[in-house]
C-alpha cells in the first residue's frame, strides 16, 4: 500500500501522520483501533491475522527491517 493511502487511512482514524515513517504510522493506526501494534514484526511470515488490512505489506516490511538489523 502506498504511503498516500496509509496517510488517508490514518486521517480517517484520527491519527495525525506528521513525519512518521510508514511502519510507525501503521502501528499508530493499529493502536488507535485497539489492535496490537505488530506491523512489520513477523519476519518469518507466521502471523495468524489473515484478515489484517496491512498483511500484504507486513511480511515484506518485516523482512526488510530484519535485514537492516
């Protein structure tokens, strides 16, 4: 999902995007929704949240963060 779309979702949820990175912004949205702020934390792809809005980007982002290490 493109950052512009993430920012739009954030604004719909009452989260101010400011200068947050994509990962930080998605985690802020997750917290606002009452969910675990887990975006990009599952590098092995074993996340059980199959209906998550962020799932498509999550594992890819997690692997990228793991490589940066």
